C-alpha cells in the first residue's frame, strides 16, 4: 500500500472511530503508545488500579486454552488485571468493530492471517512499545522476526508471537504393516515420500487406501518454496512466471496422480479426516499432532501411528514450511496499548514459555533450554524423536502483499482443477495469474 493510500485508510479509521464515540491518540497521528507519557507506560500493570483488557480472538482460541495460558497466569501475576475474550464470528468482525468504534486492546491471530488485518490498516507498529518497555527482540527466533516483518509494506513489527508450530510427516503403521512396506524415516525428500506412497496406495477387500496427502492447505508447500503470489513493487501476479509455482503444481500432480490416491469423494485438504477418522491414509504431512485430541482418542483405541520429519525438496535440503505462529496484534485505537504489551511480554517470559513448551506449545524464543522441554507433558510424544523433527528449518519468507489471501484462494481452485485432470498446467497457471490480476484491479477500485 502506498503512503497516500495508507494515510487515507488511517484517516478513514479515525473517522469511523470518532463517529463511534471513541477518541484515540495512537491511531490518529501517534504510534501505538495511546498518547501516554513514558511515566504512564513504565510498569503500567504494576499499580493497583483495576483494568480490563479486551482480547479479540480473530483466530481460534479455545476457551480452556485462554483460561489456562492467559487469563489465570496474568491474574496471578497482575491481580488488578482482567482479560476479557471476544470471539470473532459472522457478526463480530474486525471491520464491524472498527465501524462501531469498539476497538479491542489487543488481537489474537495466526501470523499467516495477518494480512486480513493489514488490509484494514489495523495493526500498529510495535517498535515504540518494544523500546519503551525494553523488550529484547534478540530473545525471539530471528527467522520469526524476519517472517513477521515480511507481512508489512515497510518491514514494521506489527505482531508479537505467543507460540510457533513445527511440522511432521505422520503415518499409519497398520497400513505399512498390511502391505509389508518399510515405515517412513527422518530426512526424506518429497520425491522419496511420493515413491513410498505408490507402494501403499491400493484397494484391499473393498477398502481404498491412499498413500499420501499433500497437506490441508496450499500454504504449507507454498511457504516451503517461498513463493510470492503478487509482486509487491508492481502489484502484478507472479504465478505464471515464477518457476517455483510450476514445481508446486507438479508436486501436487505427482502426489495425486498416483492411481487411487485421490479417489472419488476426496476433497482438497481432507487429510485429517482420512488419517484420523476413516484411517485409510498412510501418510499425512501436517502441523505436529502431538497435542491433537482426535489423535489422542484414536491412539487410546489402538490406532498405531508414528511421525518423522517433514518432507523436503531435493534442492532445498533441510528446509520445511515457513513460520506458522499464533500471537498478538495491538490495533490502532487500543485504549490500553501499554498494558496489553506488558501482558504479551509476560506471556513471552522464559518462565511462562517453559510451561507452555512442556504442554506442547513450541516457543518462538531461541532459549534452547525451553525447546528441550517441548511436549514433555504430552503422552503422545513418548518415543518420538523431537530433535529430528525440529531439525527441519523454516523457509525464508517471501515479501507479502494485501492481495495474497485472494491469491491463495484463486490458486487453490486452479491447482485442484489441474491435478484432477480438468486442465493442463500451463492453462491452470495462466488462468490463476489472470484471475489474481483481475482481483487486484477490483480491490484497488473498491478503495477509490
């Protein structure tokens, strides 16, 4: 977004907020310090004055996780602070909250969904608060910081992580045993995993067994290849001109082109159901499921499973998907930005991150002692080589644009049309590229 358009968006935001009866200092001419003086900011939660902070859960945040990971620890540390969670739904959206002038103090969101807020110019830059509260960014994984900055036009820090995610290749031991095929191993490439899938994709006694799913969402492999949808300098689609997209399309075709690996009734992203419900999927590359309730239930009922490191591309050894994370944004108009930041910083303390790590929340910090405790309290982690799983490094981020979410939806549609044989690769790439360009033009026109 150009400076003039950014200015117009901020002006619109201020107008909506003022119309809703809320005067703000941070969004209308100041950074996200709420117009407070340094004296107000330092130790903002240390006083006895009661304060209620509103957390808008733009992404999924289970009630019990909110209570266990945030509400109760913060109340114990800061007795005068109450956190109130508001969940997003069809009626309660960020756009509607802006229009009503009901701005939350901070927002819970997945990093890969951050553009849904940047498109509305919601996230404030956090550097002033980082400096004011002397938060050490060096404690964070540098790749995490690099990825966060890739979501904003000028590389601002608009998000602070709570947890990160690791990936793995989960597999059904019973299917491999049934067909006398060796289990997957750590360090395999996509080519090797695809060849292994050919050996276990077959129909037996009327049951269609699938060898491999490509993942529940396009962005796993797209981020692994650091593929941009749109050129941030020209706002032109890159899908038909970047050879990496051709590699992604071909890999999906190699997976689902295995006879029987995408049987009638299959849908894009149905891997979890096929792996955990019908148990007809041999290999499922996905976020680690070591805390997954469905896997725990299946395991308690006798499901034999295993997990190894996420597949990598031969020309990108040791590189997995990009950074996936849950964390926080402080919006322009937050009534308590300093207090919200102090809460975020406390949840990122070594003390709290060790607790979260043991419960299976991968820490965004670099502290190796915390990572050694990952999944310590998870029964499903028994016998799992966590070190091997974490040896797969996160891919470098591509520079994002506010049109990427539209691009993801469009590419997913044309990718599925390709690997199901409805169109050839060149046609699919060209149609996706043209449709993204059209969507960009329409999005720009809507902002005029």
